[in-house]
C-alpha cells in the first residue's frame, strides 16, 4: 500500500504521462480533412485509409481523446496544449456533420458533455446545450435515460456519466434520481453494477454484464454527488453516497482486480476504453475523497493502490516503438505489436468491434494514457501529503 511518495517518484509518473500523451498524439492526431485549426484522433495505428479520412465516426472515442488532452493540459498547462484542446473541439463539431446534440446515443452525449465541461470557458454554451439534451431525453415512465433515442434499454453507460455531468452542473435532483434508480435496479450480490435493464413485451430483462467502466462512472457519480451535497450542508445525503462509493470500491478491488491490485480485463474496440475509465474515476476518488473518516480514508487507499498497481503493470508490459510506449490491451500481459492488414476496428450494430490485434485500436491506447494520467495525479497527491507530513512538528512528549 503506497502511503509515501518522493518528488522523484512523482516526477517519474508525470514523465510516463507525458510520453503517453506524446505517443498518442504522434501516432493518432491528425487534421480533419486537412482543415486548418482542427484535430482528431485517427481510430487505429497503423491506420487504414478510411480511418485516416475519418470515414467512420467514433464520437465517444473522440470525447475521451479530448478529455485526455484536458488531463494533460491541466497537469502541465501550456499554450500548445490549450490549442490542441480547441482544435479537437472544432474537429468534433465539424466531423459530426450536425449539432453534437443530434447524436442518437445518450451515453455518447454524456461523455462529450463531461469532456467539454472541463475544456474551458469557450465550451460552456455547448456544454449547456448537451446538458439540456440529456434532460430532454429522460424517459417519463422510468425517470432515467435510455441508451439511445426511442430505445427501451436503460443502462449504466448512459445514466452514470449523465449523473456526473448533472452533479458538476449543480443539478443535484437530476443526479440523485439517476443514481438512485441505478442502485435500486442494477446492483448484484457482489456489490458491482450490472449493465442495464431492457423493457420487453414479456417483462423486464436484466442485462447482467459487469463491465469495468460501469463501476468507474458510478464511483465518479457517487463522489461528485456526495461532495456537492456536503457543500450544501446535507451531511446525511452525502454519507449515503459516500457509503455507496466505499462499497463499490471494495467490490472492484475484490472482484475486478488481481491479488496485486491490477485491474483485470482486456479487449479492443469500444471495450478498449473500459479499464481506463475505471482508472480515471478511481483516481478521482483517491484524490478527492474527504479525509475526515476511517471509511473514507480506507476507500481512498484502496483506490490509490488500484491505480498505481495497474499503472505499474501496464508500464511494465508496454512495448516501446520509436522510444514511445504502446500499451497492452491487458494490463497484466505483454503488448502485441500491431501490423497493417487484418481485421480493423469497425462499427457493428451500434458498437465498435476490436481489431484483430487490439493494441491497434485508439481506444486501447487512450486507456493506457488515461491510466498514466490517473497515476500521475495520484502520485502528485501522495507526494504533497508526504511533504506536508514531513513538515509537521513532532508531538511534544
């Protein structure tokens, strides 16, 4: 269990986040159709011609690329990084070919809402429009968001990130309603979140998949709502969601990580993003969890351990290509070098299937970058806590 961190150790994690950023931007970042002032991330490397032309549109992958750029820009601010964020926002808006609110999938809209909400003052109006579209999409019968417009599948991937967005916007009633519905309907006996429920003629069918990113967004949503309620003086409400947060972190550590604390799971396509999303929100919990109770501190320690152990393992199993990391799809196994040719990531029935070698997929590499940013953030917080502890005067005998 990491309880101390030297400046040199924290700087090493920051270096790893730096080179992860450089790797993804060098291999994947490209102007959209040659248009000035635009950037998007090509969905594969080595890339196919259709991917280079952004012939198929990976809306939610680009949202996570944008949020990773924001992570890097907040960690080490610079004019160049701010420019990259603005160019990516412009690229997303142009490539969508219509207002970004017109996307049929509410989970996609929620992911972009979160990214734009962190991308700077210039994105506030667009963020508000997306939030409004999420509000308008809430089903009147269930009180929550379906997966997509007109659908009868109600799931965590839509309602988890939407709850985070509502909580960050101060719209706590909406956030509470979404969170409570998920916890009332989609927690299994292990304490983990199930995927969703489908309303059919014969009744309700529960989709029982347990995916790492669903745990991540609910960790993030519980944290955001608890902190917002505490700020408003509602200690009882905050404790309700902190308790749910503690339980979920413990369940993830028990059932979704190795004995050494490395997050399990592998895959490319859409699934390539799943573990990185979990790491992002575990880091959020590790850094922002209130420090005023034994259960809070214990859950934060577990979250910290999961992030740093996963990052250490993923870094150990990376390949180096031209001096830059290529991250593994499975953080417990060596990365495989992707070749040109063979099956490449493609959209099928509303989801993106993986490439034959999943390391080829942008999603997998974004997860690696997300993980390194998460580890850098956690390491810096531990370093600061270590320095503060060392400066405190010793207790009088």
